[in-house]
């Protein structure tokens, strides 16, 4: 059985959404981000990303980590690609061309979108997005995101999904990164086809099930 180290309120949403789509059983080992604890190394503190026993599994001290029959993988986007290829059926690539396209969209999201989109997400979660300074920060990030979002807009003007004519792991990887920019509505308003695609992805029952568990999670 797959073992997932992490919590829902983290990048683990990527692999956890995929597992909901697949209906694949897994064991979740709660590992909290160390920055959320006053003293992550205090005696008796809960398992966290600075705990020696977790660092023995993932020396980078990041979540999620997955373990599949002794095989350990620490990068979340690599995890989704791996699971989709091994267990995903139509959610994974059906040939070498699709494999390359799924990897391309995944890397595009990670390198061209995630960093700037996270600036918007962090500003929103910290409450700064409602301030003048936070809005200025979001506008600056949105300007940098205009080009990659333009690429998405062109693609989703002609295609319903990232790869092929079906929902795949590429949509999960893209959607979970694009989501970080979602609090800045003007960016989505300027890219309506991308916004429509994201709404369809987040309307899937598996996403809703994963997100409900995230909202219910007690840290």
C-alpha cells in the first residue's frame, strides 16, 4: 500500500487528489511543516519536517514524501507522474508522445508559474492581499504571470484538457499550481478559458473530496 507522509494543507494535495481520482488505497502518515510549530525539536512534539525520523526518510525535510513497497520519492510532481504511470490507466500517458507532453506541462507549471503564483497565495493566506501593499505585490506577480497564462489561454481555447482529449495527471499538476494565483481574480478575468478549465478541474468529485478533507484537517 502507498504511504504518504505529509498533511493535506501542503503540496500533498497534488498526490492526494490523484489518489482520490484513482480510488487507490493509501496510508497517510501526518507530518506537519516545522514552521507551524513553536519548537519543532521539543521533546514529545508531533512528527514534523525537522523530526530526525522524518529527515531519515527525506533529508530535504519537505512534504509530501511517498513510499511504495520500499521505493521512496520526495518531489511532489515526480510523485504524481510516477503514480499515474504505475496505477493511473488513462490518467497516465498512453505513449511516449503523451509522456513527453505531460512532463512538459508539469515542468512548465513548476518553472514558469509556481514561484510568482505562490507570491499571490502567500499574500492571500497572510491577509495582506486586502492591503495596498499586498495588492501591489499581487499586481507585480500577475504581470510576470501574464506570459505563461497567455500560453495556457491559447491552449485551452482549443483544447479541453492539457494532454489529449481526456483528464490526466497533467491537469492535476497544472491546476494545483495555477490554483496559487486564484485569489487574484483580475488575472483569471484576463484569461477566461484558463479560468473555465480550472473551474472544471476543481468541480471534479475527486477534487472536492480532497479539498473537503483539507478544510477539515486540524493542525
